[in-house]
């Protein structure tokens, strides 16, 4: 973990169990606390209302449909959560200002995306909705 970043609460929303488990371990290894992983936006939103996240990693297409983007907007509006969208379809998030990470991604690419999201949140009193930062895994 970057020595300038303090551990934060990270909400994981991913419906592919192997990806979710690997992501959870990566986030824990970086020293953060994890809520989830959840396979539906409904589960994630319910958990976020109880334990507001500082950061969320969200897949766009979940068990309950294409609900990831709506969840991301909810988290930003209600909690000022920093969001990383992890998706095999990054074009579906191109009109957003979230950090977008293309699946499949490497652990290093995810680590950089998390750091970028946290730094953006740390450097701005509100999540910057004017600048779209795109992170590509190079895969």
C-alpha cells in the first residue's frame, strides 16, 4: 500500500466468485477493510447503508442485471464514495467520470486504480465528477 494512503473501508460488488475472492484478498493485502463481496446491487446498497464505504469496486453487470452504474451513482451521491468500475465492457461506462478498469485486469492495475480513486477523493472535498480517469489493464 502507498505509505501516504491510510486504510479505508472498501465495498466489493462482483458476481463472479473467483474474481470476487481474488479482489477481496488483494484489497485486504493492501491493508484495507472489506465489506462484501456482494453479487447484487441490492445487497451492496443495503450493506453500504449500514457501513458507508470510502471506496467501492463495482462490476457493471451483476446477478440482478445491469445495476452497477446506478449503485455507483447512489454511493457517490449519498456517501461521496470513490468508485472504481471493473468491467469487461468499459464502453458501457464511458460517459461517466468513474475510474474504469477493463477486465481481465492485473493485481497491479487494480492497485493503481484503487490508489488513484483514493487520491482523487483525498485531494478533493467532493468526488470530482468533471474529469474521467481511465485505467486500462493492458490485457
